[in-house]
């Protein structure tokens, strides 16, 4: 009897260790797959930046053609925008150009933090209004919005401008779908390449505008982790800020299986 009990306890410990190792392997695999999916999406920003680096004048049609393949392959992308830097003395001309295209009826406008109320932008030294937004049919209302007027966007834009690198916001509701899933905006700065870019001050002076990717990372996670794990892992995607925000929760889809502890994927994207 004592031998049987000892054998059972050894088998139980061995099984728990095996499941723990399997959980660690699958959690690592989940993280790698999610990171790979996000990297593919973020590459869209650099390829779109190349369009503006190659030309001082990019048309709406050229922009749409460049981003169309990415939109077709990545349903988690809500929009790809171009927001040029517009000085105060160019505001009227910019707004007139939008009216002539039959879009942007509000001109350059701002929204409140909950993305519900829009109003014409107050006078300021410069603006970063969305000029192009694809796919246009579902993002027409975003034309003319100035993300720089919202504090969380402004912080990300200033960081991208200063560093010369991509930078993202915390999760926020979309003007296109205030009650829908949270999104993040990722800013890719575009500079005048004939100007010096060595310091933050030089980059600020040379800034031409931003390519902006609006992404619903919860959909990225769903696509990357579509295959259920053999352990039934409960997965949560969190924004790793001072006060973490739950972006997406994928509960275990293996009813009746022993569910391993939650996997927390912290990422700044």
C-alpha cells in the first residue's frame, strides 16, 4: 500500500510539472505569434512613409492605392491616415481644398475625449488634420479631425516627432464607432528629408506630417490565436500603462479541460 501511494504522488507531481512546462511553451508561442502579427501590421506604416519620402505631392488616389493591399489583408486596421502639418495661415486654403472635394464639411475640427461631440478647431499656431483616410467609405467622418487636440494623441505625436520613430497612444474610443472596441493610434513621423534631422529640435522643425495607423489590437490577437490551445489558456491583452487597460479577453474555449493560469500579454504598440 505504501508503495502504491508513493507511486501515485510521484505521478501527480510529474503530471503537474509536465502541464506547467506545456503551459509555458504555449504561452511563449502565443506571445511570439501575436508579436509577429503586430510587426506585420506596423510594417504598413514604414511602407506608407516611403510614399511621402519619394514625393512632395501625393494624391488621394496614390495614397489609396498604396494602402489598399494592407487593408485587404489586415481587418484589424480601422484606418490608415495622412495628417499633414498645416500652419495657421494655411488653414483656410486647406479647408477650401477639402470642400472642393466634397469632403470635410467641418473643416479642421476637434472632438471631446469620448469621441462624441465634434466642433470646429479653435485658432492655434498649427494643426495636424486628417487629409487622407482609407478606406474612405467608412472613415469619411474622420477627414479634417485634428488628433493633436486630444492630450493622449498629442503626447504620442510629440514623442514620435522628437524621437523620429513610431509611437502609440493608450487605447481610446473611435470617432467612427464610439461604442465599439477600443483602438490605438500609431504615429509614423514623416520629415522633409532635405533638412537636418540629428536632434529633436531639428526633427520638430523638419516635420512634414504623420502617417497614422488606427488599429484594434484585440482583433489582431483573435486572428493570431485563432487555434485553441490544448491547455485551454485564458488570454488577456493589456495596455501596459500606469493604469493597465484591458483591450481584449479571450476565454478558454476548451470546456472541461484544466485551465492554466491566465496569460498576461503586456505590450506597447
